[in-house]
């Protein structure tokens, strides 16, 4: 069997960084960042795919500055929608598999329970609208694709809520964190490892025409609020010996209305992952496991 050629975008993002590790054993990974290919340039995206001729395209790159996207809508659309469409159309020409990552922001967050893949999207922000449009462009292209919707991503590499909270807990005497938005903090390493497992199933599939392509929710197990998330970070940090200026009991819980932002966040970001777990035979661990793992890496300097 010839070595599988995998084109990976966004190699310096927190998910792209982990995907470089997880995909390395599966084939020849050509990992790129913004300096290698400007995803806002559709012609450059198409030329890249035509030149590399990958068997699999993995596209975690996105415009993710959610609030800034409200005023930078043209660039957000170019990266989150037009580039996704270009990758999909070129993948269709090659017969390649496209793996693309989407978001809980495609939903309005008004549902009472957990969102399943067939729930009607209703994005409320430019970011959410452009990510949904990217999904639709991929589906309409006819290419073989897997779209993984995820949420509340964090990792050892790159900026995220966990790192911000850990820094603030060591420098501030008081913290207020939102307690009426719910989701599952999901480590980039979990997403990357699940992606690699599924790609391996694709590579060794006896009948790729019948592979379970489509849209899946990929997040860690369980749920919490941002306040609950921050409280766990504080508890772990205390056990690890950090010098903290605040305890978890002293972190004030506030409603989202007390922290105005440009782009509305879904109040409910809980994504049901049963379809993914059943289809691919995977188990997605509790969100707390990922927080413990990443914070241990921080403490070890890894």
C-alpha cells in the first residue's frame, strides 16, 4: 500500500499542533501554516491542493476571533467559507477525503437538551454563520467528507480559557466567571486522537465508497459551565502547588448579561456525541480528564 499523503492546515494552531503529532504515524503529513498558504486567497488554496495532490485533507484552520469577526466579516467569510469550499471542490476532483472542523456556534443555544447532528442550525454570530456556510459548501461539493463539530477547545499549545484563568488566578484577588452557559471543555489532543483513529479506519477500509461520511459531534463527555470549568482549574492548580491568590469558592458566578461581548455566545453548547461513538467504536472521556492532562503538562513544562 502506498504511503498516504495528508495535507494539514493550521499547523501552529492549538488543534493543528496536536494533529501533527497524531497523524504522523498514518502517512506523509504535509503541514502548513498561514505563511505557507493564505487561506483567504482562493486561488492559492486551489493551487496548493493541485500541487500536493493529497489523499486526505485535514483542515482545522479557521478565523476564530469570534468578537473581531463581527467587524471583520469579509476575511472571516473568506477563511471559514470560501476556503472550505475550495478545499472541498478540489478534494472532489481528486477523490480525496476532506476532514473539516466546525463549531457549536452553528446553533443558537436555545435548545433545552443536547444538540444532535440533525438539529436545525441557527447561528447568531458572523463566526457561526460563516462556519455553517462552510459546512454547507462542503456538503454541496459532493466530496468525501467528515465534518467534526466541536466546542470549548483548549490545549497545551496556543491561547485558551484554561491558560487565561490559570494566569489570572495567580495575579488577581477576585474573579467573576459566567455560570449560565453550558458545554464540554474539549482538549485539542482528544480531538486529534479521535481524528487519527477515524482516519486509520478510513485508510484500512475495505469499501471506501460505503464509509460513514457526514457530520459528527466531537466533544469530551459531560458538561459544565464556564464557572464550573474555572473552579476545577483552580482546584487542580492548588493541588499542583501553584501560588494562587484566590480559591475556587471565591470565584464569583455571574450571568452572561454581566459580561457584554460583540458576538453572542450560545447559552447551550452541549453536543450529543452518540453518533460518532457508535459509528466509529470510540469512547470520548470526561472533560475533566483533559483538563487534568493539560495542566499536568503545564506543570511539567511540557
